[in-house]
C-alpha cells in the first residue's frame, strides 16, 4: 500500500512539473517593446528647427542677453497655474518636457504655440508632428495675452 501511495505521489509531482502551456487570452495586451519602438520612430519624425517661427501673432522674436527675473517670476506663477497639468520640466507627460525647449524651437515658435495653439496645430508642420508624437493630445488655448506668453517664455529660459 505504501508503494502505491508513493507511486501516485511521484506521478502527481511529475505531472505538475510538466511543460507550461501558454494560454491565449482574449482582451487587452500590453507590450512594452512595441511602445519603445513607436516612441523611437516618432522622435525621429519631429525635427529640431530654430528657424521656424510658427503661425500666429509673433513674427520674429529674440531674447535680450540677460534674463528679466521679475518677468520670469510672473511666468513661473502662470506656468504653475496652467501648464503643469500637461507639461513637466524634464519629463514627458501629456505634452513635451520643456527644459531646454529653446535648443529645439525658436522663441517666436514657442510664444506662437502658447498664444495660438489651434492655428499652429492646423498649419505648422512641427506642431503637427508633435501632435502625432503625443497621441493627438491637443494643446488647449489658454487665452493668454502676449505679455503673459512672454513671461512664460522668460521663465522657460531659466530652466
């Protein structure tokens, strides 16, 4: 009787240690490799362009040599109030990271994107490429004045 019980226990162990069969389940599947490949493809599609001034009221703009700290402080307050919902300083979120934005875009382009996101998304190729890269998450028009947009741009210079 002990041999039969031992034999059955040994058989059960062998059966339970058998090859694992994969079951295909219907539903949602997450694959991180696909996401990384897609992100690499889209980043290559958004060029760095410092000559494009975008579409909007700002036709050409250059920053003065020195940062206006009072203007930057007002810009930080405005940024913290409305921009942080979609943008982080040094990480992607709903929108792009804004640290060193002026290494990728002209000051006029950034200010036009702040002031006229609807027109930029319709007509500017870089804004359209960014829209695709960020899963069609549109930038909403915050109805800022040119002075407020200039304050935010000055703050972005300090990052």
